[in-house]
C-alpha cells in the first residue's frame, strides 16, 4: 500500500514539474515573439516615415512601406521574422456608417455611408440587412434603424443574452456578434472592412476594386471587374478626377458625398508580423498610426487575429 501511494505521489510530482516546465517555455517563447514583433513594428515605422518624407501628399502601393519584409533570422537566435503592411484606409470603414448630429447631440446613421455599405454587401453576395444591424450596433439611440435593424429587444433574446454596445467598433470581429452573421460571412467581408475613426477617408490609391465601387454607390462594378492592383506601378490609380467623373448615380449630391469620402494619402496601417521560433509560429497584428509630423504610434496589438 505504501509503495502504491509513493508511486502515485512521484508520478504526480513528475507530471506537475513537466507541465510547469512547458508553461515556462511557452511563456518565454511568447515573450520572445512579442519582442520580435516589436522589432518588426520599428522597421515598419521606419518604412512609413521614409515614405512620408519622399511623398507627403500621396500614399501609394509602390512606396517602401508596401514592400514585404523577410523572413529574416534575428542573428544567432533561431528566431525568424517576416512582416507585411497594409493600408487600412484602403478598406471600407465600418464606423463611417454613423455621423455626429449636433442637434441631437448623438451619432446617427449616415444614409450615404449606409448606401455604400449595402453595395459592398451586394458585391460580396451578402444580404443587405446587415447594414441596418451594424448601424444599430454603433449608433447611440435604442430605436431600430431601417426595416432590418435591431436593438436591445433583439439581443436580449439570444442565448446567452447581451446588449449592443451603442458605440464605435474597435475590431471588425465584432461583426460576429450580430445574430446569425457567422464565420463564413465574416471571412468573406473581413479583407474589405476596417474599424477606424468615423471621419477617416478612403484612399483611392490603395483601395481594392470592390471598395472603390462601393464608395461610389452607383450600382456599377467597374473596378471589381478589372481589379486596379495591376495598374498600380506608377502614380495614383485611379486619379481623383477620373474616379469622380465616373460616378453614374442619378442624385446630384452623390458627387459631393463621394468627394468628401476620398483621399490620396493614409494614416492608418495594419502590420502583420509572423514570428517563427523552432516549429512554433506566432502572428502579431499591429495597428499603426502615422501622425502629420510623420511619427508612428502603435494603437493596437493582438495575437492570432485582427
């Protein structure tokens, strides 16, 4: 009996020591990956600063910031790092669906942006109803927007029950909280949407074709049919003038709406850093902000998902 008890105790102690060693190794590897990711952020900041000095009025996919980095090994460490920057202002900004109304002292739906988002959904073969639900997820009132909107009464019937935040989206993954949205729809729309300050403009020089069509919101699919990335080895394409001249919407205020929504330079970027330590791979997502002075600040970091 004593021998059996001693064997059980010895096995438990050995197992606990092995698990403690593995936890320590995993924690150390995570710390190493974070430090390597911070090094990648510094290199990305250098590329963004260099690009801003060379061309302060334009952000183009031919500039140094847009070139992939690595993978390269950090000398004598066995740690490999690779990085890629993406212009977040080349995506549709979900927070632009609302606009500040001074009379109501609240953020309310922006009909123009809702129209744009609905075209984006159609082009991605998604239902337009999600536009109304995203507006209600962000706006500050408790009244459903449009025929497909939903506020507390919708979310409190879910299991488990919860409430919409009624504030700006901080991560595009919040779309998964919409009832029935699901991972398949999210994977389809995620590369084309971002969560930025609601007054951020779309950069026509870096935007994908489907986003360029959506912001014009005139029913055309000109750029989606011929993805503009193949024509971006020189100046900004499309030019601001040609983009505005191509609007086919019948409303006279559409040109003014689009003109206020676009730009040719960007301040928000997403850095995807891939760090490999032995057989383990870590992915760090960093949102970088380029100030008017050209200095770079990190606004957000997440491991594993944007």
